[in-house]
C-alpha cells in the first residue's frame, strides 16, 4: 500500500484504467501530495478528455469525476460504498443488497467506481435506493464538491486505492468510514513502515478494517490499527454464485459440440502470450481443443484477436459462436463469466503470470472447475492456500507447464472432476464475512444523527 494506492494488484505501478491522479505521491508526505494535487486541478479536465478519447472515461459523465454529481441526493440517510474497478463491483452489489435489506426505507446506497467496465456492470443493479456515480479525482476541489453534494452518513472502501485528499476530508468531516477486503503486500508494508506517521494518519480514518487475508491483517495491525482490525477473511467468499444464462450456455455447448475446452479468466496483456503459447502446445496433443479467453477489460477484444488470427478465432461481442475451425473464442463481453464457467471444466486464473497478484479463484471454484494458476496469487493468499491444502488447484510455472496440465486434465475426465469437486468444497459460500461488514455499517448508521 502506498500514498494514493491501497495495494495495487500490479505491485504499485499505476494501472492504465486509473484516474489521472492515481499512483502519484508514492511514499511522500501528505502535505506534498496535497500540494501537487492542487497544482494538477487546472489540467485534470484535459487529462479526462484525453482518457475519454481512449474510451477510458464516459464524456457524458465527466462532471462526476470533477466533483459535480449528475444525480440528486435523495432525502434520508446515505451509505457511500467505493470500489475502484470491475473487480470490486460484484462485492459492492452484494454488500449494497444486504445493507438495503437490513436498513430502514429512508436509507440509500451510493456506489462509486472509477472505470467504465465497473459502471456498466453495476448499472443494471441501480434503482431509486441504489445509485451509481463515478468517483471524483483526488483534487481538493473535486473531493469537496462530491462530499458537499452527497453528505454520506457512512463510507466504505472495498479493496480500493486510498486517496489522501478524499480520506483526509472524510476524516475532517467526521464521516464514519470502514475498509473492507483491505490488501497489503509485503512490499507495500515495507514502504509504509518508512513513513509511519503518514500511514497512521491515513488509516486512522477507518473505524475498522476487514483485511482480505491473514497476512494483510497482521500487516495492518503492525501499522498501529490494533483493535480496529477484524480478521474475518475474504469478503468474496460471501458472494453468491455467478448467474448463468441457461439458454446462452446451452447454445455455447451446442457450438462446442463435445470439444475439449479450457478457459483463461480475466486475462491481461502480460498473460496472453504465455496462455496462447500454451494453447498451441495443447492443440499439438488435442487438435480440436478450444480456448475461451476472457479479457479483464472487454474493450481489448480486437487487440487479442490480432494475436490469435493464425489459430482462428471468434469474438463473442460480435454475436459469434465458436466455429469448428476456431482454436480460440474471445469472450469480450460483460456479465457472462457465470455462463462461461458453466461450460468450461478447466479454468486458468489469469493475472498470476504478469505481476498482477491474481484474480478471483472463488468464482470458478463454485462451478466445480479444475483451477489452475500461476505463481503470483498475492491478492488471494488465503483462497490459494485453502485450494492448495485441499488439493483443489494446481500451480503452473510457465506456458509449457500450463499446457501439460491442461492436456492431462482434459484427457482424464475423472481426475478433472475430482480436482473441481475439491475446489468447490474448499471455497464454498460463507456469508459470515459479509454479515460482519454489514453489521458494522448498520451499527454506524444507527449512531449517525438524523438528517
């Protein structure tokens, strides 16, 4: 974790989908960060316009990023939940539903995210009591405009970057705040320990921290949070199984027509070369094998297609189904992971080769898929350990190892099914983590003064 960054999956480097101030101010005093953010204020609109031209911002909602919301604040109490990107959006939806079910009719939940993909995923969930806005950039003016308008009674960060100006203003206004699924790598912890005063000041904003794993819990405690750390486990264990469109799944199975199939979930650019290299090796042993590649950011579909033309490929976003001649099926759509997992007996969890810390193995495990992953599961330490100790996953070292393991599992259905069954048993749904977070939110909400 760094100043301006909670604990990035890619080890602290700014992610391309971040806002214009993300990643700045790493390891510097807060006063210098705030001074620099203030200087950036005049150029932020230009940076947002540039991102919009690259399809990374919604130009129609640009004002939201500048602290000028496009929705009215409803009367009554308001719980604000923030998650940076698509990875947090599913958890935000689960928490929002639980809070609304347990709170009075006067409570509204506001969800904020920073990326287009997360906004698209959350939009179908919105309604009169569940709103979505883009989070403000971390400049003093944008932060003040956002908080002046929404006046949240409780704030919750989920797995997201910790923005100094936003956190500082939340603390100054006395808004009760929580951090759920907080991550902290060993590298981030070492960096924080060089600036203990900065760490304590930022983290003191939170009444309680619910770390993503036991290692993160120890690191948060070592930074002085003490009794504020609630070591309850990974919040994603509380999420419901992803939705399956049964008609779409049946259509996919018909197109696959019994071919051996494996899936690479939430791929980044760094994953794709080794995954495609592995698939070439897989097809040397299983010529009719099909790889379903699900990019982390669906707008990268054309880029991936350019890499796999020799194998033959189809893109789901264009309405295509995999043809018998296609070696790769690019599933560049939103909200279909459940459907895709349901037709894939073997799933490689991406983000584990390229330094991103790995993505969620819990979701495919719920479908009884045989789970494979690379060496880097930093973001899901406890889940990876649970899978490993139960014999519910295989770690692969490189493209050749991945290919050999895929060929082995696709060639032995009973071994593949047994691996998947152990994965499902190891990571079954546990709502205790969600319930603990929601109980804390509702408690803080009850203590808040009536609006």
